[in-house]
């Protein structure tokens, strides 16, 4: 840094105002971590710009003084993606929270990165439209964070992840220049797809300041079904059969016995505590279509030994079931002092083997692990219920997680389906993409960020 810490902070205040630069010990402690256990590094300061020009000025000034810049939304990330580095500047975009336009003709919405995901979904729904991406943290996570991590959610199987709805971005680069990508044209194959390059880049290439997303008409109706199984193999077989029969549910979720009991303790829904697995199945579309699909899904489940099937009889009941699934993590978090939510994805055909492997690893290391996830797209969340103060147990957790990721790769899957690489998984990335892939990513990073100051220590 070419200036003193106080001079640096004073200059930031001249850009965004004194009320929007934070550097007290309490503030630094608050922003030292995200939703990922085990990482805690206080930053130099926190700055909260409200315009693209302010973002550009802040980045230009920090970059010229060799100060690392860590972009942050609500801090709900689960791979350490917005954990600061020592003497790093946290650039938080939560004040940039405006929905700038909803275009009902072109079916697009333009928003700032601090917009809460659920708020955008609610705003477009009032106009009869639908924004499908729905991360589990959608009531608090921001669009900017969703883009940075390429967030998924419960509806991924049918509708895809955040990048599938990105049509354009405004991005501030390290030198303070502003890059605009994409637009409202539905078809555009002119040049490299820079918009998608930033999806999942975890703030290592630039700071997103505006986001253009595509929308869909709101589905006319939905139907929701809860199915219990006495064995994990039967549940996995039912998933495979549902898809093989040409049914693509908007939600196809799995909970094992541990998660069933934690959710029931929390939500009191009357879930069957003695069952090995639960599938939450939701279909949407035309009323006749969903009636046919829910019956076909019922038949697939019965063919694989479903022990109990119930269909929600009202929207309120369906919403309650979906919200209980969204609360799986918070329900698990009530059990132990530390909850470590992992994220591994395998082809659907390998789901039963992967779930069985996770359970065997839990037994091997004498750990309590609950498994839930988006089984429609093979995305599992093995969740360790532990205590980070117990160093011996944490060592066992790390060994178990390593075996789980190695197994996912072996089965043709990936080390992360929606949480990103961040700090937590960067040691596994070379095994996933190979040294050739790593070298290309390093070259791309160097082009955008020659000093390596944008979210350093993440991904690589």
C-alpha cells in the first residue's frame, strides 16, 4: 500500500461517504467470514458503494495501491468465496438493490447486484412472469452473489442454474473501466460469450454492477407429492424411472433419515421418522399436464417400493412442504455447534451408489452425516454435524470429505454443483479439470486481473 491505512480509508469515504466505509473492530469481525465454517480473516475495511461509478473509483484506487478487493453480497456463500484475505478490502454491493426494469415484451429484467433473489422473483410474479433460479438462501442471497457462484436451487433439474438466465452484464474491471456484455436479443452468437464467462467466476475477474436476466411466463399450475421409501436404493431407482418415463419435475428433492428427523423436529410436518428416504416431487405446467405427470410419477415410485405417497391438497400445504425442504440446512444446524454443508454432483445413474458411499464413509470415520439434495440433477449435499472446536473430529471430517469428492470425480461427477470452489474446494480442482484446464484458467485470470488482486486465494 502506497498510503497509510488512515489515508486509504479517508479516500474511500470521499468516494462513497463516511457512513458507508466501516473499519471498527466489530465491523471487521462481522465481515471476517461467510456461511462456510472454518474460515475467519478480518479485512482492512468494508466499503459499500451505491453506483457503478463509485464501484469503479473504489476499484481503481484500491488496485493502484495494491490492496486486494473481495466482492461480497449477503455473505451466504458455502465455499468461502467472500472470505477476506489479510489487509483486503471488502466491497459489498448490498446498497445497489434496485430492480431497474421489467420488460414484459422481451421477457427480461434488469437489476443491480444487491437485489435479493426472492424479491426479484416476487416482483416479476406480480406481472405473471417467472424467474426460475431459486437457491436455498433465496430470501437473503443477492443476484450478484448468484452470478458469482452460478447458484442453483430446487428447480435446477427442469429450469437450470443462474447462467442459463443471464443475457447481459455490466462489469467493472480492475483498471476501473466498465465492460458491458450481451443484451436483450434472444439469439446472439457474436464473438466469445463473455457474459457466461463471468458466471461462476467468483469475483476473480471483475465486479458485476448490473444484471440482465431472462424471464418466463408463470406456470399455470403446480402439483406437489411427498413419497417415503424404506430403502435408499428404492428411492434412487424411483428417480431414475421417473426421468426415464419422460417426466421432468420442476423439483425433485431427496432427504435421508437423518435429515427427515431434523426437519420434523424443526417444522413438525408429520414426516415419517422411521423411513430411510423421502422424495419431494413437484411438477408444473398446464393443469391437465400436471395431473398426468403426477400420476406417472406416482406409478414410478410405487414400482420401486414406495411405502407411502401423499399429494398436497392445497397451495398452502405444498408451500409448507417446499419451505420445509428449504429449511433442511437450518434444521440440521440446530443439532450440532458446527454444520458443514458439502456439495457433490454425480450422474443420476450413480446416485444410489454415491449415497451409499457417503453413508459408508460416515461410518468409517464415525461421523454423523445427513444427506439431502437435488437428485433430479444428481446434486447431493452431504452435511456433517460436528464441532469445529474438536480438532480430532474435524480432521476426520476433512478426510471424509476428500473421499467423497474423489468418489464423485470417479463416478463422472464434479466437486461442486452449485456452491462454487472458493477457498474450501480449490485443492480438489486440479483433479477435476486437469493441469491443462488449470493453466487456461490462470491465463484468463491474468488477462482480466494482471496483479491478481480480485478475490485472491479463491478457486486457484
